[in-house]
């Protein structure tokens, strides 16, 4: 005995068939909106990160860095040192080392950034004359970092220092500019 299933009615409303059918124009319009949304997101994410990147990171670039034993620096002498940038990456190589001058006068230790206050060229210490000199535009500084002559309008940039257990530390991690302390 063969049992027959009931046949579905052949009368589907014509309107329902039109609603289920997607036209070519509708398909491409929806694909265009989707593609524009993806591109907009790809463009917006870096832009928003750039605009909000500094929120909450006001002084995170500052970090106390060990320069070495205080006894290493002799009285009335200026010593060129290199310290490692606290925010270096493994691929930085030799550029992760930042030069600075340490000047000791009695118990006082001063650490100067190597950059001229005029345009940032590296200054050089001349012990014979007791002066820092910039080769770019003739900026000259006294041993205490104050301006002697030339185009710079101020003295050398100084790092904030502290001594802990006989070791000298500087507050490093930023590039010295006229608007920031070194």
C-alpha cells in the first residue's frame, strides 16, 4: 500500500514571491554599504587611536635611569656618558644609547643633555677652555651649562637627578625641547 502525502497548495501569493526575490540592484546596494562600512572602520580605528593615544599617558615616558656610581665622576670634571633609552626596542641597536654630560662640582652632580638649546645639534666639551661648544651655529656654554654666546637663548638642557645608595639616577625618556625639561 502506497501512502501519498498531501500536496502543498500551488497557490502562493504573487506578492510573497516578489518579497523573497532579491533584485540585482538591491544586492549590489547592500554589498556597497557593507564595503563602505568595512573601509570606514579600517580608516577610523587608527585615527581614533591617534586622537586618544595620549589620554592618560601624560608622564609615562619618564623613567628613572641608573647612570652609575657617584664615585665614578671626579670633582670639577665633565664626563661624557651613554645611557640606554628606557623605551628602546630590540631593533634600535646603537641608537638606543643616549649621550649626556655629567658635571661634578663638589657634592653637586648635574647631568646635561648633549643637545644644543638652539637647534639640537650635539655640543662638545672642551676641558682646556672649560666650555661646551656647538659646531652648527657657534653656540657656546659655560661649564655650569649656562649660555655664554651664540644664537641659543638659554643654557643647556638639564636632566632631573637623584642619588640613591651611592648611584646617580636621571629622569630620562624624553627628548629635550624648549617646552620641556630634559
